[in-house]
């Protein structure tokens, strides 16, 4: 059986930092930009950070077949779209809409980790 952890960026510290830690720090830093950057720029930064994490998950799923990455990748990508829609008021969720969109995205993404203790960390069946 192939050792999938050698290609798993979620299991190695430096690739984990570049794939998810850095965009997470950028996302949280947007809390301090409200007086310095225009709101549309903040929305693009938030959305970009979520897209970055989503693409990292999708690439990680393809690279090592980490189970939760199959789910969290699309969740982060959808969260990036949700932030754009809420930030530019295509969809209205009230004054805390961006917080709800980002919080919902991370809540769903964290729930994907529950699939690993139940169904194992990696997908071992070939997917066509």
C-alpha cells in the first residue's frame, strides 16, 4: 500500500502553513483593514483567501486522496463565492452577513474532519 502522508500537505507543517495557515492569517487580518482599505478590496481579500484554501484542498485531494479534502475543497470554494455575494449585496444576510458566510464555511469545513475517524484518513478505492 502506498504511504499517502508523503504527499499530504495537511500532514506536513510547512506545506500546511503555505496552503492553509497563510491564507487563514490573511483572512483574519481583514478584521483590521476596515479603516485602511476600501470595503470591496476587503471582500476580494476574504474571498481570495477562501478560494486559496479551497484550491489547496482540491489539489491535496488529488495528490494524496485525503478524505476530508474531497469535501472541504468545494466547501471553501463555495464559501469564497458566498463572501462575494454577501459582500457585494447580491444576497443580503444583514449587517453580520460576512461573518455568517465565513463562519458557516469554516464550521462546515471543520465538520469534514469527522469523516476521517469513521471512514479512514485516505480514500483507497480508485475513483474513475
